[in-house]
C-alpha cells in the first residue's frame, strides 16, 4: 500500500465552498472526528514494512474533506508520522488557521510534508466570496506567498490544486502566469466532480468538452508542472485499486475513492466502476 488517506475531520471546515461534497449533499458526513488512536492504528497497520520497502507505505494524506489543519489532533498526527519517517501529503484550503498560520507553524508543515497543495477555486476578490466564502483573495494569496517564502529556506514542495469550474476557466492563464512568477512548481488542474443528487450544479459550474480541450492546449508551461484530472482521458483503467486505502473516522477502510459512493447515492450509475465519476467526468 503506497498511500493511506485518513478522513480525520470531514465535517469540520472554516469555509463553505459550493463544490464541496458536503455542500453538494447538503448534510454532514456524520461520523465526527477520527480519534488519534484510530489514526495511529491505521498508520501502524500499513507502515509495518517501512517507507524504504518497495511495497511500504510512502505517504499519509490527512482528510480530503473538511480542513485538515482544523483536526484537533493534527499536531499529534504530524509528530507520529514524522517519528516514522512518513511524510504527510497535505491539501489545505489556504486559511492556515491558528498556529498553522504563523511562520513557525508553516515551517513545521513544510518540514513534515512531502507536498502542500493549496486549494484554489477562485482568483479574484469577488469570486472568492462565492467559491471559497470565508477567506478573502488577498489573505489567501498572502498565505501562499508566505508559505513559498519559507519553503525556499526549507524542504517539501508547495503546489496549487485548482478546481476548474466554469467560473474559473477564464482565469486559468492568469493563475498559471502568477504561479510561474512566484515560483510554484506544480499545479493540479482538476475538473469539478458533481454528485448525482444536484443536477443544477453541473449546469452552473461544469465545463463542456470543448472548453476542456482548449484548456488542455493552453495550460502548458516550462516552469510549472501541469497535472490533474483536466488531462485524464475518460475510460482509463482504475488507478486506485491496490495502491491506496481510505480510512473513515470510525476506522472503517475503503479501497475506492469514488465520491458518489462515499458521499452521494451508492445506487446511482456514477457509483459503479462503469460510470465512475472519477473516470468519466462528463458522463
Ligand atoms: S468506482 Fe471508480 S475509483 Fe472506485 S474502484 Fe471503480 S473505477 Fe476505481
């Protein structure tokens, strides 16, 4: 097992982004926070072979839903992984709450994480209020710049994770230019994933295939590695089975990350492998 994702605090966030699965489904995940003992047990189970073994655990990913830096035991989790030479792979909404927003906190994150991806769903003040309500564009940008400044003096990498909704597509080139100018080395350009329960969201925020093709052509850079689901072709083989495991707050394990199965309607077509939301984003 290469990576495990711990859903540490799926219901705890300081933003209210409309494309978040919890907003899409309009109700909480409902399992509360993961106990630190549950997190430790999961890590121990897969870290057994050690990070240097060819089959050993390489990374731990804290919560992919909810803001991981608001997890009550985030510091303990970080120390536990560090003691086992296991890097965290962190995706954060860019608010860097509390201690994690100080220089000391950011330096500690950079020291413990193989990569810190900062989410980006808007790129001007007005659309931040709609797409990432709870943080201003200025504040978000300042946090990224401070993180980059500290990163130059430390280790780890800093990336952007951009959700390419209809609102943001016209800003994509500007984001890429900005990333080049401030020294970001990688951007994950992801297409939004829509659960089946609210078809209005796809209409409001989804890109059509021609827009996707155009973005694939123009989002090319010699300075910034451009990756993400924007570049995936539909119908690929599942990339997840056997490589990764997802641990829910109560310790239950899943081997499939399809959000329709986890957060949406398990009986819908998008929850099945043939119609998997992750492999067929336009289905
Ligand atoms: S639903 Fe998608 S992610 Fe899950 S096992 Fe099937 S193909 Fe893989």
